[in-house]
C-alpha cells in the first residue's frame, strides 16, 4: 500500500537538497528500473502497478501511480534507489583519476545535456565523469530519464574542478573558438577533456589550466551559427579522441 | 495595439495545420527575431514591448506579451514570419538536390532533436535538409527556438523520402548497428546521409535504398547502451564526412 509518507518522500526527492540529505533518488519506467536493479545501485523502495520485477515491491493502483509520478504519461513503476558512494570499493581515488580519458564538465546546467553526455560516456567507454559543483545534479529526474540507464555504468563525481585539474598529472584539453584544429591533432589515450557551460563556455579560472586548446572547425559560411550545443560538441570531440589514430 | 484577432492568430499557429494553411510561423525573443529579420524570411507581424527593431511593429505591454508568448519567461518580442517556398529563386530543384552532402531525416519526431540537427547542418555547411513527411515540422515553435537562428540558413523541404532517394543519383548512406566502421571509410563529398527515427531507426523501405551502411563503433563494454541519441549520432557522422581526409 502507498502511504502518505511514501508520497511525501518521493515528492520531496525532486529537490536536490533532499536527495543529498537522504542519499536517495527516483527512477521511473520499467526499462530504466530494470537497468538499475541489474547494476551496482541498491534499491530502497519500489512501487508498481504490475508484478513484473524480481524484487520486493508495493503493488499500487494506476491512480496511486499518478500521484507519485513526475511524468505526463506514467509508465507502470516508480522506484527509489540509494545514491552510491562515488568511488567503487576496491579502487582507490587516485587510480580512478589516472585511468584513460576523463571527461570534466564546467557548469553544464541543462538536465537534457547532462543526460546525453552521460549516454555518450557510456558509448565511448569513458569511465569517469568529473562535474564542477555548479553542474546540474546527475540524480535530477530529467537527467536520470535522459541517460537511458547509462548512469549505472559511468562513475560520476562532483568536486571543485579547479582543485581536481590542478592536481591532475596529464594533459588538460578544452574546446575554444581559437583552438587548434582537432582534426589535425594526435590525441592521447590519457588526459582530461573539459567541456564548458551552455552560455559561457569554459570559465576563465579553468581556461588558465588548459594545456591543449582544441577547436572543432566550422564548415558553414561566416554568417553561420557561432557555437555548437555542448552535447553535440562533446560527441564530436569524444569521437575524435576514440577513433583509430 | 494587440487585437483579439492577433491573439487568435498567434495562438492558432501552434497547430501545424494552421501554419500550413496560413504559411506563417512564430519566432520569439530579440536575438532570434533579429536573425530572421536579417535573412531571406519575410516579416508578417511584429509585437514588442520595446522599440528596438528596425521594422514596422506593434508596441505592446508586458501583460499583452504574456498573452501571446508560448515561453515561461517571455523575452521582449513575438514575431510572425512567412514560411518561404522551399526552393530559393534562381536555383532549380535539380541543382539543389545534387550539390554536396545532403542530410535526410526518416521520421525524426522530437522537436529538440530536429532543432539541434538544423544547427549542426549550419555548422557543417550542409545546405540541404530533406525530411520525410512524418518528421516533426521545422516551424514548430520548439524547433524554431532550438535552432538558434540556423533555420534562416538551411534549406529544408518535406517530401516522400522513398521517392526522393530513388531518384537521387549518388551514394546513399545510413547508420546501422552492423554497418562498416565509419572511421575506416573514405567518405565522398557528394551523397545523401539518412538518419532514422529515435525509437526505430531507419525504416525498412528506406533501408532497402541505402547503398553504404555505416556504423559508429562503440567503445564501452558489452553491457553498454545500445544506441546514440539521433542528434549526437548526426554530429559524429557529419564530422566524419567533413573532416580532412
């Protein structure tokens, strides 16, 4: 049975403050919930109109589902999962930071963009995503929805980006209008790639720490658009890092 | 002065049927309207709370602006422009179809995705975008908003995609899970690139017409996500076509 305190908890988890206090977040829909059930994430509570999950659950009515769903068209189930600690057990922090290509986001604010970028990390095998503290919360329900389950496979941490990059021992890449043509660069297997805010790009304090400025050339005429969307720019740059050299 | 018939017209233009009958569409916000005013598009009506445009306009109050705006936070002005004929004068249809790389969309349904793709066309100098009739209308206000003005620089036509591709004389490319690794292909300057629907990819009838099946390799592990978002996939594939060979 769905209780008032269940409804209160689920509703309050739309607030970042509450998610951080409780270390809980909401996942909606059958496919998404199944991906989280089959992952390292731990289930806290599951509510469904249908007994289709291999987990302990509350059977609820369609009317009750509508009360707890944040979607226009609720899809069968709503679950609450625990937010995992950033560093998986058995790996120390240093090791995580040093492996392969790391993506860092400098204040990406749009939930859809972050969701798409997490999905790109999953596709391109980027295991570590480092977000500035002002980047939108990855447990925001719109982000969770947009990642299509990729959130279960990418390790994401929020930190002071300046401190992180300062102590990072390899090259630091970022995209700028006046950077070097990315298509003619030899790109390494290790490094951190910084992508900037939707409106302002990479902030000045972070720009000072970039060792390699890159640019995605524009092929349209001079009157063409001034910038790419951050998610599509990330797609192009990750593709360049990963394609056979 | 804002009249009742103005409000009725603007409100009704949220419907595709009315946009097609009237051959009119709505643009909101100062930056977007200025881009359209400086383009081949012809202004029909302009309403603004501020006399900042070099065009005939109706000065309206903030309250009136709220009545006609589709945005949560209205931005100064709302304009109605004429939908241009697909083929610019001085160019015949055949010429348009043959020049350079043509992008074709097979039932892309999400306005945000279409807007992002139009912006990518602008960036990569793709002058012609051909949409299947079931693709979301490019004069939908969410699409117009997402294109950030790129709609003024990309020629878009809606047509029966099967008929268009059948009569197209060059190679026809499309992305599939089992296509050839795009990173190892020599990609031509001329051709049509087909991108498919968000949920179903390229339809069977169109797949039969594809001469070159391409694939963007996945670098994540086997459990990784099964597909890329259509806008990010388009970004990667256009980048591959345009990068120096």
